[in-house]
């Protein structure tokens, strides 16, 4: 809750004697706090300021003594100072004096202690209070007047401080550099993944060290993923409206620092030791994951900050130059532009903003050792005031950077600004989250089936064929040059939205715990509850346990849901592109219908490792599918199919057939009668066997005449009707298919309703 304004005492700044330090010993453009021989160089950008003070504290407590030093101004608005004798662990911040003109997007205020935008360590909390606002506010933290009146309350006792750290203590194990076509991404939350994992010691659960514990790594390796994509671990500060409701921004999309790791995910011991120990724990986590061949991708939020809109808080960037760091309208009085839905939009028209972002990315790549980044609302990063362009200086600079161009770079290719949906329009080296893939696969296996059951119209298979084949219509050559098939990041679920299990158990979102009246979160889920609303863990497993449910109904519903989950997962893992799984989907994790659990730091969001038998079966299924994908390159083509015969081959690289084994014709694709169909993918180009997938997206079982292909026998290596791969004679590591049923080409097979079969040729 907000601190009482009456507890705050104004600070009489500019009346204390301050000493001017010598300038930095290295090029002032090297921003941040950098340890050099004999001390520390400090440099910060504040082009519009009259003066900048470096504030040094004799500890991290809120009442620590503050020593202030005048800094030296350089060309381009850089201010620097060299502090002799300073070392790692030095606690510091800045005060900036300059024009107070909120209607002109200038709001300098020397009464506010500011975090270093380049600070690599942070200690202490930001307390929601009147003190952290640059303008005067009332007891409800609303502005007292408009235009805003400058606040004269010292914020130092109420805000976090930056800390000097170093990264030379130990080296991080070399990056695995997993090829894109072998990459399987696993999106997880550092805390939520191990918070309830019994194999991890209690003191390590929910921490960076917990993710690096053998129990956590054992699960990742047994599953078969190659990279973890971590929800934001940049230091964060929750939105005031969440604090007032005693909630928090659990996901972390409310950045406090682009260089400092979030301290609360470190072990208690590391937090007590301070920022250096927190950083060491993060680097140690990355190093250990690398030892086991697992890459680390960070979800990063450069499109907005935690300072909010206008009126907002003055914690860091706003105090160094609001008009530099944030977008505003062009005419006075200015208003902040909100293309992110989070109150402010970082201004990528500014060279300093582009520099800061690139410097942050290089720091996390070179000093922390991470392997790539997923950019939240990435359209914002490529937008001028006039709109998005794939040739934006930031995108060009990243592509030309010798370090960053080798990283795995992934866009969430949309925001809520004008022209915000840009899927398919990011240049190399970018890959992109493919929302059309997500929606199409959900529709085919869930929403369309629900429509058929209700007697409503349902489409044919055209869209699913396009998406399974890599979405070439969006990625092949949409921005003037060819892009590889890995450009599409294929996913069914992510942190935002229903889990895989909840897609099959809820027709409607259940977000009441967020205290927003269930108005938050999307209502366009393309889900299907299979006849009964609610997850299996909240329903009796046997019909006899519930006298209100017809005998046997629950068992049939549960089986249908499990089959749908297997359909979705198998489709994902045989699709062209780069697959991304969400942590816990492999064991049917539920959020009990909450499709926007961003503020739920509790068991709603944490992975529950207490599994029923069907969850063990689900894990075995996903592990087996990933093993198939790893063993057989035909599951993961590097190139888009042409529908032609590759030189030296006998069959087309990809061909589609009806249930009667005739080639699909143009008029068949939009016909609901052809929701039972076959896809034959040649493995010749990849020195592999061929793959035949049979889809039945209807309410009824079907007979399918298998296409002849090149005349070789087929082995049934997967059937979504199997509750466990063992039912089909499959070996869990996919190394031997000899126990799987063998079928002659041209044979007629039976396939259950709403199911998928995968065959490999002998």
C-alpha cells in the first residue's frame, strides 16, 4: 500500500556543499558505472540537464548517509565523474537538475534520487508513495494541480539504489549454439518452475539456483527441450494499481532496469549478500545450463518501463529526460503516447534509446552469457512516429552487430499501436511468434470440432495445411528476401492465455482472482471444454464420484481431452518451424481457467508436480514426440516445401491427399468433408525416411486409404488415441520402430474421431 505523504520530509537540495569530481578516465560515451584502475568511472546521459550529481551512499539501508558530487558535462549531454577508491559494492544514484516544463515533456527534479539506466546491480525496494513522483500528489497519489507542480520531497528513503558490480569473478561455460532446426524452446518462469518441485531443496525452490539444480535439469533433459526461454528477469517494479490490491506483477513485464537482474529470484542468501551475489547466481545458472547443452533465452521488455504514463513515477529514465526516453504527441501541451497498453512507450526515434538497448543486449550476451532474446511487443522497437519499418535503425543495427546477430533473436511481432500487427515483417536474423499458427491449430482441433458438435458451420483444412507447412505465405519472402523456415516460432500456448490442459477444459476464462471483474484477458480462446467446464483436478476422476453426472460421462470427457492435448502437441512437433512449449503443458498443468495470470504469484501460476497417472502418460507422450523429432530430420525441415520433386528424389517434397488417397484439389481445401486428409513429406533431402500424417478433424471415425508414396511399408509411430506410446509398441527414446505396427502402402486403416496418426516409412 502507499506510504503516507505526511511521513515524508522535504530535502533542501543545492544548499549542501558538493565537490566536483574529475571526469571519467575513459571515453565518457561508455555509460554506466565501470570499474577502472584506481576507482570507478560513472557516466550518464542527460542532454537537457543544467547539472547532474552523483550520489554515493555509505550502505544500502534507507537511512544511509548520502554524499553528493557534481559531475562533468561532455559533448552530447553526457555527464561523467571518476571516484577514486570506489569498488564493487558501491551504492549510488543520481540527482538531475533542469527545466520543469511537464507540458513540454521536460520534468527534471533534483529532489528525486534516480536509478542509473545502465546500473548493473540494484538493491532495496521502491515504495509506492508521494515521494517517488516528480510532481505534487494528494493522499490518493493523484496530481494536486494541472499543469503539474514540482515536488520538493526527497525520494531517497523511498526508492531503490544502483550498485557497482563486476563480472570477472568466473567465466560462463561456452554457449551451446544449438542449430535452429534442432531447437525446441521451453518457456518458463524462474520462480514458478521450481517453486513446488520436491527434488529441489526448499531453500533453492523458485530461484535462479533452483533452475540450475540437478532435479530441474533432469526434467528438462528427460523431456528433450534444448532451450529455456525465461519470462523477464530484468529487475521489475509492479504497477501501482496492483500494489493497492496487494497483488504483484508476477510475470515481470514492468521493467525497473534493463541491466540488473531481478533480486527476488535469487536465493535468500544471495539477496542478503547483495547485488554482486545476485549477479553471480544468475551467471552461475546460465553456466550450469550450458554445461548440460541447454541454451538460455531471455524474454526482454524494452518497449515500456515501470514508470507508467502521465502522471507516473520518477524512478529512473523520466528524471534524465522524459522527452528523450518516451514518445509524446507533437503539439503542446504534450501527451504520452501509449502503443503498449502500459502507460508509456519507449522512444526508438532517439539514438540514445537505441544505444541503451543494444548495450543492454550486448551486456547480457557477453557478460552474463545468455544465448538469445524474445522481444516483448517488438513492433514498438521498429516504429518511428510515422509507423513500423523493417529497416528501422534498431533492427538494422542489431542485424549488423557481430555479437547480437549470432544470437537467437525472436520477436513478439505486434503491439496495440497503429499498424501494430507485423507478423512476418521482421528481417533476418529475427524469428517471430506466429499467432496465426496458434489460432489455426487451436481452431482445427478444438473450436471447429465444438462447432461441428453444435451443428454450426466449420471450415475445411486449408489453413492447417498452410500453418503445418511453415506459414510460407507469411515468412518465405514477405519483405523482399527469402527467410528460412525456422523464422516461424510455432506455439499452441504461452504464458499469456490458457494452458494446454485448460484449452481442453474451459470454454470461458476464469480470471476473477485478478480482481478485475473477469474483464481482463482475451475472450477469444478458441478452446473447447468437451462438454463439461472445469479441469480434471477439480472434477472427480470417476463418474461414480459425482451423482449429478451420467455414468461414464466423465471418463469419456477426460479421454477426449487427453486425446485433444496429444493432437495439439503432436501437430506442433511435426510442424515446419521452431516449436515452443510452455512449462507444465507436458504434464497437463492447469491455471483453473485463468488466462491472464500475470498477477498470480501463487499456486495458480506455479507448476504443480504432484501428478496423476494421466499426467505421467502425457509426459511420456511429449517426451516420445520430442525424441522422434530429434531423431528424424523429416520432422523439422529447414526449407519451405515447393510441392515439386527435389532433384534426385522420386516423390514431391510435400503432397496432400484425401482420405481415399487422391491428391487434394483446389476445391477440396475449403470443404468440411475433407477434414480427414493425409500429408506426405519426403525425407530424401534430409537423408531420412518419409513421414505420412493422417488427420481426422471430424466427429466420426474414418477409414483412410494410405497413399502409395514411394511404395515402402509404413510404421505407425504415433497415434493420438494411445494414452501412452507403449500402447503402440513405441520405444520411449524413438530409437527403434520395429515394434510399431507395419502397414502396406495403399492399405485402408481406421482412425478415431478427432485424432492424428503419424507413420514413417521403413
